[in-house]
C-alpha cells in the first residue's frame, strides 16, 4: 500500500513528551492534561494529527509552544497526548504528523 505524499508541513521523526507547567512560547501556561504540542515552525493554533506508526494510535494536538530543543526530534507532545499515543513509558517514539487545520 503506497503512503500519500507528505506536504511541506507534514513529517515523520522522533518525538518526546513533556509535562511542565511553565509558560509556553505562545504565552499560555502549559497544561499537561491538554492535547498540545511544541513544533519549531508551525503557527500557534495549528491542529496536527500525530500518529504512532508502531501501534497505529493517533491524536490531534494544537501547537502552542516552540521546540523541541534536542537534535533529531521533530516535536514534543503533552503528557496527555503521549498517553493517547502509547509513548509514556518509552518517553520517545517515532511519530508521523500532518496538519489538519
């Protein structure tokens, strides 16, 4: 089965999760129970579907922060998003993402 072509704002790579309660780059307070994520370039408020190809689990997150700041990672997701993706225990997982709105 062929994979659809990725748009310039879509991608795959390693992601980690975080659960801080400090202010995000967008100015709002980070809430680990919300479905949010940090991405280096996508506009704040962008909704992104993130999929863990290892287990097929997906979640839609809202970009509200900048990051990740670790080489080789494409995004950081909130703890709530990581739970839905099944990556809490591992801390880092390969994900694919696509902008949905």
